[in-house]
C-alpha cells in the first residue's frame, strides 16, 4: 500500500542555521522557507537524489514542533512520510487495521499542496508516520 519514502522530517530549533548547514556544509539544494500556519510550522526542503529532508521549525508557541523541541531542545527526527495513491482509502484501511489516525481523521493539505494524514507513533514502534497522496 505505501509507496516511496517522500521525506524524513527533522525538527530544528533554528531553521536558518539548519538550512545553512545542509546548503553550505553538505552542499545540498535547499528550498526557501515556507510558513504553514494550519500545521503550526515553517519548513524548508533539502532536495536529495532519492528523497527529501524536511526541516521543521515551530510557527508559534502552540505548534506541535514547539512541544517536540521542549522535550528535544537540540532537535531530532520528527516523522517519516510515505506516499500513497489514495489518502482516504489508506485512512480507511489503517482504521480497519486498528491504527490510530491523528486529528479528526480528515486529510489536510500539506507542504507539497497534497492531502496528508498522520498516524499514531504508538502503532508504529514509536515513529510518527505521515501519509501523503501522490
């Protein structure tokens, strides 16, 4: 059911510094920052040959990333994102399998302009998963 790995998301306390490290130290192409108020984050994407790295920083104190960084002040891996062909079909399949879909269960538009859902880390060995419709 899942397709390719779309991105690995890393929460960072300083988005500019993290983007600069990927661009200047590692020589990667890094996108411009994009604010996503509906998700409470600002993101940049590091483009790699086979996937992307999403660097996330909180957009406001109510951001879920602010909570994550309060527990992990240096930052760290936040989630993995996999592509699916049909997000609602994937959601229904997850629910039928007993997987907890976070939020109200309705897909929201993510950073790539496509519908996304998050799945509880309690159901995937402690790893938060994002599904994105391809």
